[in-house]
C-alpha cells in the first residue's frame, strides 16, 4: 500500500478530499502522517478526525531554511513515505529537501501553470481579464512552481466573479484532480524519470489531460 505523508499549512480542504477518496476506496493508499508548519492549521483537526498521526514543526522561531528543512526531513523519514504530497504547504523548500524526495514529491497549484506561478493567483487572473483559470498538479523540482505537469483542470471565469467565487470554482476541481493523480501514482501508472513525466509507459509532453468544465 502506498505510504503518503501530507504537508499542510492551513485549511486542509485538499487533504480532506484525499482522506475521503481513500476512505471511499477510490484510492488505495494510506496517509501515514500529516505535518504542518503552523499549529493553527485546521487541516490538523481533519487529520486527527481521520485517526492520522499529526506533527507540528513550527517555523515561527526557526533560524534558517536549511535548519527547518532538516527537521522536516528527519520527521518525514520516520514514516518511510513512497509519496510526499504538498497540500497548501506555504513554505519554499530547499534544493536539498527537494532532491531528497525527487520523483516522489508532488504539489497542487491554483493556476494553469506555467501561467501565474507564485501567490494570489485568483486576484491576478481577474486583474488580467483572463477568460479561464484552473489548477495544476505537478512534480516538484527545485525551481518554484515549475516542475513537470501531471494533470490540470480548467474552469471558466464569469463576468463579475469575485475572488472567493473563482477560488471556490478552482478548489472544486482541485478536489478531483489531486486524489486522481495520487490514485495513478498508487497504481504505478505515473512516475517521473529523468525529469520527465511517464504515464502508462509513455512520456507526457504536456499535462496528461486538461479537464474542461463549463
Ligand atoms: C489550494 O488552493 C492549493 O492549490 C494551494 O493551496 C491551497 C490549499 O488549500 N497550493 P487547502 O489548505 O487544501 O484548503
């Protein structure tokens, strides 16, 4: 059974979607630990309710990124994960950390990457007057929000959309695509080799699929 460690910083609604799909036997995997850099993260409550080990590695008083990432890695190692899932983990990870979990570290980002790397994506998309927005699941490499894409979901932007309406539309798709990618990983259908995504034995040149929603 695929062993997963999930890293969070906040609400943990993506974590919840993964917990629910595992519970419903949609995904054959086990979340062995949820780690947060913030003691306030609501996702910790979600994990506890699902009887998952929770650990807080508070970054409030940590001197350096190297030091923090070393503690994080030591903690993760105890759980021997096959996959490390970033689900709203709001820290930039050091190259050493990323390289340690190379090929088994994935992230979800609220935009149609490579567009809108970084923060405040929903506001920036609205400011730019785009017609579409979305979310992307990708393998993590040392460059921020730049790893090879696995799956994206696209949503339309309606006139008069507020940031929160648009964010909710994107979130609803995140809850579909993130558990789906984890399912593929658990089934051995997806992997990264030499920096390239291989799905069902073939190299993916673009995101595996874009879910288009009306
Ligand atoms: C999501 O929008 C995800 O794309 C981004 O952070 C947010 C996390 O939300 N990486 P939640 O904590 O899963 O509710």
